[in-house]
């Protein structure tokens, strides 16, 4: 299996940026500095979400052959639904493995269970379009310059973090 270094670097950059953004927002609104379940400065769901947005948008933009506005609308809905499914699956897995709930949309008017809601689905769609047209073009030059040795170090630290998180979560440590 060949690992795409670009996508792996995107995963790490956007996991770290997601961690920082969520921590800052949480701090500003009176919460704690934590983001996600891992110990390190990354929240993998943001990295995975970014990689999914990149893969889906590139595939759709390459194959649809429609007016760019129509393609963008289609990407909006496909990515919004995909990211909501990711959020739902993440919420279920975290609850099953760690016995905790990190977010709960039950109080939102258009919730579907506690892990997804129409409001958040629309937010993910809007954020994906902002990501595609603003954030990614700005950060892509940085992502493409990350040296392979740094990606390898980040990968090793990430794997160690996952192992430690599961051992602590399962109360082995």
C-alpha cells in the first residue's frame, strides 16, 4: 500500500489546526482547552474530514463537467452528508469505546439523535466550501513543503498517542 504523503500531511495539518481552533473557541466560551480524545495536539476527525473534503471535491469537480456553481452546490451536499456521517460514526465509537459523550445535539431543533443535526450538517457544508475555496489554497503551499522526515515523526507520535489513549481508556494503564 502506497501512502499519499500529501494527504497524510493534510491529515496532520488539519488535525492540529482543528485542535487549536476548537481549544481556542472552547476557552473563549468558558470551556476547557481539550479537544478530542487523544493526548497530543490533534483532533483526527478534522484531519479525516479535510482529507474526505479534498478527495470528494477533486473527484466530483473532475468528473461532473457542469457549471462550476452547480458542481459547488453538489459538492456542498455530498460533503455535508459525508461529514455528518463521520460525526455520527465518531460519536458512536467514542461512546462505545470510552463510555463518554463529547457532543450532544439533542437540544437542537432538527437533531437526528444526539450526534447529528440538520444545523450542523449545513454548517459542515458551508465550512467545506470555505475550506475548498479559501483555506486549502492558502495552506496548500505549506502542506506541500512538509519534509518526509517530519511526516514520519508525526506518524510515529500519532500512533503512540492512539495506543496510549486506548490503554488509558481501557484502564490498562
